[in-house]
């Protein structure tokens, strides 16, 4: 169950995030990309409608309900949630230390996800936990330097950001 929640649903997350960054869904998701500083609060910056289109929120609830013992599944979900908070933070291993060299080939680090939140969100890095999905689909982007600017600019008011981001 841990593998199911950490790996398989990570694959679903990749495609969900990829689709949220495309066409019509971008209007719902772009509010998340207005964050100009990396911090854990950016994780939850969304419209009120976005949650309806985040597949893993629905699937996790269903699996927790259906599994006889969801403990390992919940552990995988919890690890993904913790990594999501870390991924949106400025707490990152230095590129030349052991931790970065060990984790970087397979795990999406904060410096990787920062590029997804650059002022060019179409740059890639759509995965949540594992880099493999971005590598396989050609959307992986790495750089030794952080992006110069984070976030996109929008003329939306707070009310529009929450309820009607279709401008």
C-alpha cells in the first residue's frame, strides 16, 4: 500500500499537474503560480475550485476508506504531503553536499520545483516526489542556479483569485 500511494499516485500527480498547467485548467491553477517567494504557504494557494480537479485528493479519500488497514497507505500519503511542504520551501540542500548528490537523481528537490514556479511555469518539473516521470516524458529541467523570478503576474483581485480566475 505504501508503494501504491508513494509511487503510483505520484505518477497520477505528474499527469494531474501537467494537465493543470495546460489550456483551460491553467485558469484554475494559475493562482497557485502567483507565489513570488518559496514558502510552505504557497502549497495551498489555489482557487476554491482547484480541489475538485486534484485527482489524488479524491482517490486518497477513497483508498483510505476502502482499505482494511490503510496504515501504510497513510504513511505514503503523509510522506508525500511532507515532501510537498519541503518542495515549496527555501530549505534546500546545497548542490555539492552528500544529501543533494544522493537525493537529486531520483527525488524532486526544492530547487527543482522552484523552476516549475518560475515566471515561466511551462518549463516543466511537474512531478511531486519522483523525477522519473519528468525524465521519461522530457519535462525534467535542472540548473545549478535558482530561477531569477518566481511567480506569474496577474491582474486578478483576491475575489477573482478565489472564485473566478478565468481572466
